[in-house]
C-alpha cells in the first residue's frame, strides 16, 4: 500500500492539473460561440475542435504568462480545412479566419 500511495497522488495531480488547463482554455468559449453564431456557425457542429493556450516565453521558460487562447476546428459546412479563432485573455477576438478550403461568408480565408 505504501508504494501505491505516491502513484495515486501523481495520477490525482495529473487529472486535476489537466482539468484546470481545460477550464482556463475554455473560459472564452461562450464569447467565441456568440461571434461564430453571427456567421451561422454553431460550436456544437464543429468537428475536431481544440483549444490552445498562447504564452509569452520568459527567461527561457516556455510556460510564461498566458497572453491568449486559440480555438480551431472544422465546421460542419466545410468538407475540408479549418476555422481558427484567436482570443485575448480578456476574451476579445483578435483574429478570425479559415484555411485549407473552408469558406464561411464574412470570415477571411487564408490560403497559407
């Protein structure tokens, strides 16, 4: 039992830690959903969706302060390509575009 205890603590920390990161990344989800709805895109209809945290590296540390988040995924209206939404830490949209053949009226499409 003594050998098992550290392993249980480690697993508990991993689960708790990843849940915290997920909560931080999704803090802006309602704002992103609201903006996308203006273009006829529902968050629930986006496949392969993911959130990434953008950070400012400081003193060689890749885990510097958070400077925003990026959401990406493939809307149901797109057979290929991806929709990208960048948001600030205050949840304002800083960039919104599609790539790879995904075209949504009113949203810029980048070929690169």
